[in-house]
C-alpha cells in the first residue's frame, strides 16, 4: 500500500453556522482523493432553488447515492427550524453510508453531526460505532449544540477539535490532511 496513512486520527471540525465547515470537509476529501486515499461516509449538502436554500440532501460518499433529508415542503413530525426532516433517509442511507465506510474506506467523513441528526437513535448508534472503529475520521460538529451525542463526542480523548474561522478556512484543510497522512506537504 503506497498511500500511507498515519495511525488513525479522529478530528472534529467545529464552527458557527456558515463558517465553512462543509466546504472545508469537501476540500479535505478532494485533497485525500488526489493522494489515492479512499474516502467514505456521509456528506450533507444544501438544496438551493431559485437562489435560496430550501433544504438539505445527504450523500453516501462511496456510492454517490443521495436523498433529501430535510426540506421546507416536507411533511414530518420531526422539524428543524423551517424544515421537515426525513428520518428514513438518515436511518437508511446515512447509517448504510457509515457502515460501508467502516468496511472499506481509508478515511471516514461524517458531515454536520448537528441538531437534525440526533433525533434518531439508530443514526446516533451508527455514529458511535463509527467513532469506535480503528479508522481515521473527519467530522463536522455543530458548535453550540448541547445534545448528548455531541457532548459525548467532544469528551472523547482521541478527538482533536479544530475550529473553522474566516482566517484559517483555506489553510485548515491542508493542516488536517497533514494530520491524516502524517506527512508534511
């Protein structure tokens, strides 16, 4: 295996909403894939219609399969702000994405472990199993959330928490890739 990774590193990227957590994560994925490193897991991307955000979709990064996870027009008993939340997408596609990543990816990504995701015990359990796996993980975390899963994640000794700011936004991706590959670029 020429594409050497360092010993597993678990990294949490935090930041205020709109600070660029997902963009940073997508840049990290791009840089890793350029090195021939296999990335799997779950990414959350906004759905934009007529220049305005109307919801979010989740994507299984290994298969590129995606589903609407939250939308203004979605009827659901689970709400997050103005969005109805489709827990079935999270519990199906989201949980499966993490399981497949645990089995076959070199680095696992979990995007936006935030307030929407934690309505699901099944998904919460999947995140915990993923964190316990002996693989490198990069996750984005809701900065201010008080939910039990996030508090548990933040308390883990092996997790390095790094915050995205307007100043470090461009450099942070490179720094994290260095931590994952264990080599200075």
